[in-house]
C-alpha cells in the first residue's frame, strides 16, 4: 500500500501544475485563429438576423436562413445546402412529431372607448407587425369586441367562480397554453390576454416593461388566440378592473396552421484523409424577434467559427483539416431530432459543439458556461473544452486587470471584461440534449449564458450583445474543432495527461459528494466515478489509437487513485434488495421523451399515469427532475440493471428512491421505448 501511494505521489508531482492549452495546440495556430476571429463580423450578422421573428418553418425563419446561406457562399464554405423536412403536423421524426407551420397575416389588440355615444379605438395594446411577440405563438384566427375579465392564474375552478367568462377576453398571469382548455374550452372565453412573466431569475418581475414569449399548443384541442402584454400594462388594467371600471377591447387575429417545410442551412469545411468523419456544430436559428442572445448569438458565433477556419485554410495559413467540420442552423430541438433521426450515417458525427446564448453583455447579467455534458456520455472533449475555458479565463482576467497577455481576445467594438466562464457537467435545455441523448450518445460541448434577464422578451436586443463575447465563443468553437478535426495518435499522451490531472480534481470532488451519502451509496458512487474516468480514457479511441502501453499506464493511475480513496466494503450487501432487470433501448424509437411543442411520453401514456410519474417531478441533492428522467433513459444500455441506473443517477444528481426509477422505466416499457432483456 505504501509503495502504491508513493508511486501515485510521484505521478501526481510529474503532472503539470498549471493548465495551459498550449500543451495541446500549437501557439502559432492559436494566434492565427485569435487574429482571424472577428466579434464585429459576428455582430453584424446578428444585427441582420434579429430583424426576423423566427418561428419554426415560417417565412421570417426562412429569411434568416437565407442570410446564413448567402454568407456561407460569400465566405466560400463547402457543401452549402438547404436541408428540408415536412412541417405537416403529422410526420414522426423519431420522438418528434413534425409541427405545422404557424402562419400569421395580421393581429391587433385595441382598447375601445365611447365618445358621444360612439365606440372608437383609443389605445393599441398589441400589434403583430410592430412587435410580433405580442401575439402568443400558435394563436389562430379569431375576432372579438368584448370586455375584459381578470382570472388571475386561471388554472383552478376557483379562479373562475362567480365570473361571467363566456364571450369575454380573460386576463391571466399564466401562459395561454395553461389556461386555454378551461378558460376557452370549458367556460367559453373569446380569447386570452396574458402577462406571464419572464423566466425565473433574481430579476424576475423586476422589469415590468417586458413582453414575454407566449405559447399555445401546436396541436390544439381548443383553438384560440392569446395576446401577450407587459406586467406593467397588466397591473394598470387590473387596477382599473378592481375599481369597477369596464374595459372594452377589440381583438382580431388572422393566422392559421398550414403545411409547409422546415428548411435548415448547412455547410462544411471538407476534410482530407478522414473526410468521412465530422466535427459538428449546431445552434438554433428559431425564436421570437429580436432574440439577440437567444439565439442569434449562437448562430452567428458558429458562422464566425466557420468563416474563420475556412479563411485560414483558403489563405494557406492552416492546412485543410483531416476530418470534416460541419455546421447546422436548425430550429431548436425539433430540428436536431429531425436531422439526426433521418441522417444517413450518424456514426460519422464524432462530436457536436452547440452554442445557445453566448453573447450577453453586462446588462444581461449573463454568466458564460462551458458544459461538457452528462456522465452517460463520458468524454475527454469535456476536458478539452474546460481546458480552453481555463486558459481564456486566465488570459482575459489578466487583460482586464491591466496585464500584458498574449490572448486578450477582445473585439475593438466590444467589452474588455474577463470571460470568467463556469465549467459544468450536465446542463440541459437546448439541442445538445438531442446529440447527447441515449439514442445517439454523441459527445461534445454546450456553450451558453445563464441567467439572462431579457430571455424570451422584446428586450433581448442586439444592443445588449457584446462583440467580445461573440469573438470568444467563436474562438472556443474554432480551437476545439481544430484540435478534434486533426487529432491523431500523437495527441494521445497530452490528452491522457490532461485527463489524469482532471481525474485528481474530480476525485477530490467525489470525496466531498460522498460525505453527503450513506455508506452503501458511497461505495456505489465511488465505483461509478472510476468507471466514468476509465471511459473517458477510452473516449479517445474514435479519434486516435490508444496504445496498449498508454492504456495500461492510464488504468494503473486510476487504479492507484481508487485505492487511495477506497471505501471499506460492507459485508453481505451485494445483491440485497437490488432490482436486476435489464432494459435495452428500442432502436425504432429515437430521441428524447419530450421535445419542442410535443412530448412523446405524454402523447403515448394515459394522462393520469403521465402526471403521476414521480421521477418527473423529483429534485435531488445536485440535480433536477428533468435531468433525472433524461439520464434514466440515457443509462438504459442493455447492460445496466435498474438498480445500477438508480446508482448512476445517484452519482450524477444525488440519491433517488429505487421505486421512482422502477416506475419510470416500467412506464417507458409499456410504450415500447425500452424493452426488457430476458
Ligand atoms: Zn436558446
């Protein structure tokens, strides 16, 4: 034991104490990428895209796509193409049902007053042409001249008690989709006016000017329309209603669901000897106007990554990469599911780098994050992304403090703030969820800002976007892609030494987490921790040869480290009370259980069964409900038992009752998403 500790100590001392990406990537290459990447070029593209109200498969989404295609051709990218998928409300792409096109011709909301016995328009509260966000998404045609009734949350019968709703417009604090069945379907309201506030953060409800993105169902049972107004406007209306005043409104919407086409831009920088392997990039081009940070920022940043690397190759400054670097501008989540589920050869995608909200300037209060993904997809790519992030944090912090640094990475028209990126594991909420998902299990990175006080509102403006941040996001993309697209056997030692250094830090983290667990969980979680570390070592294999010698050394290092932090085993617990059922994924049903505007799980399970699934609302020590259900399915691999899956969830997100996991997996079995291995 003593000897092993000594050898481990020597190994640890031999590790570089200081993270520096220059051990992985040549400094001259980094300099050329930094110099070519332009925050201003990205910002200029953003200014154009933010003019469009980019609802999936709509004409304004297509306008934004056309701008991307024009620029890709102008920049001289390879394989510039428009990928098309039906938007017909029927076709199933994996677990995503294609949504119909939502086509709006006009929408207006006016207050009316009586002047000398005549009813005239007195004040405009909403107008599609000037502020399209004032119309809730998936609103359908309707017209009403009627009075306003306040229904509060509108989600329980008490909210309607004693009120005359039929034929009236209802004012609610909830999203239109959460009240439409009761207010319109049951009680016969003419339409909905909502002031549902912005997404929760410390600034929630603080800025009462914001008009938030509202939603109705893409597959409605009850057809209706909803107008979105600001909290400030709602408070004024409520005060007048409370004083007994009648408020007369005129609402008119001309909009319909139609069949059409989702069109997504794509392009590539073709590789050489490994051209049939892709290093892949995504963003999501859809979202309401202006949608500057969410997500014009990610779309123009991957466009700038494309422009930068292609320009360096065209100029002969960098050689053409070994692997192909490919870019895609889809509609969020649904587009990625369509793309992957109908892709002729997903196995060629070796990594995906997703950017969603990467440009928030100081006014947005954004914190930039680099997520390496869930432990269901263990990969050195997470370590690579974090290494680049640490390097940029150090350089940009030095720059902000007045030091002379080699990589200030600031745009002349942008800020000089330090990047201060947070390094994360699993963090959900965008297209990366689809790429990491168990059906595909593609490793990668997710770059994003959170919080953003203006997300999904009419104040998510281009003016809030910092060209320096766009440059830095594009730089992370370009550097990661350049390394991965050229990674070969020679790079393996540097990657393994990075993994060893990070394994040490992660093992320290394990000790802290383990202290919060009972003895049995502590044993299981420790075991899983080292399994993940070993799989991270093997994750280099799709990119390069892991020699027997290098593999042996890496495994020995982890074995030594494991001995150092071993938990005393408890006699007689093996197998006790464990659920040994093993499930495998049904390969015919690909994709996550809930996507955009459609939930496969909800659509296939009886409503009461769906709403009672305990894992769906479970919050653990380190994770939330959405993460538990997402990873529970991702861990289904034909080898893990149900109890193993419960232990892996515990390792990543915190302890969870076995019964909740059993119930969830049994539900997935009834809808044939997974099947039992006899
Ligand atoms: Zn987004």
